[in-house]
């Protein structure tokens, strides 16, 4: 009886096939990146790279040189390789729930980094941010006008 309880306890610690499918499906959903942080560091081929800092520095640049764009392409290839390794591990390796969640978030963060780097390289990230700020500013003006109108009506 005790042996059976131990087996149940261990099976509860590891992800089930259904949980594994859910994690993998979430990685391939359209909005997988929402709420995911780009990992601060990534270890590749025995080297550690400050991934988050690298992406942030590129976002801050007004214009990229051809050399920087080339480096982005190479880095995307490297990150993609690491992401594929992580995804394979998530798909095949027996994982405890905590480890599976951590691996899922790392993989999603790598996918987000790849997406961000592609958008930085082609300029769509800056354009999206600009549109967002324009819409936000426009909405703030509308909100202020509504408040002024409300105050004017209430004070009558």
C-alpha cells in the first residue's frame, strides 16, 4: 500500500501527457508572448549572452546599421536553435510540473525575443510603438474633454 502511495505521489509531481500537450499548444498559439519576459541571459554553446539587455539596447536605437542587422539575423538563428532544443525537451523529457513550467516560460521568452528581434530589424516594432502612443495620446485628449464637459454640466 505504501509503495502505491509513493507511486501516485511521484506521478502527481510529473506533468501528464495532457499537460504537456497544453504547454506545447500554448507555445504555438497566436498570443503566446503576452506576459512573457525575454530571459535576462541565455546560455548557448558554452557562452552566456545578456539577451534581455541586447534586445533592449536595439529597441533604443533610432536606426540600425547593416552590420547590426546581420548580427540580429545570426543571433535569431542561434536563439531559434536553443528554442528548438527547449521545445524538444518539453515535448519528450519526463519533467516535474515546476520544471515544465520554467521550461515553458523560458521557451516562450525565447520566442518572444525572436519575434521582437525580427520586428526591430524590419522596423515594425518602432512603428507599432508609435501608433500605440498616438492612439494613447488621442484617447487621453478625448478623456480630458469628457471630464471637462462633465464638470461643466455638474457645476450648472
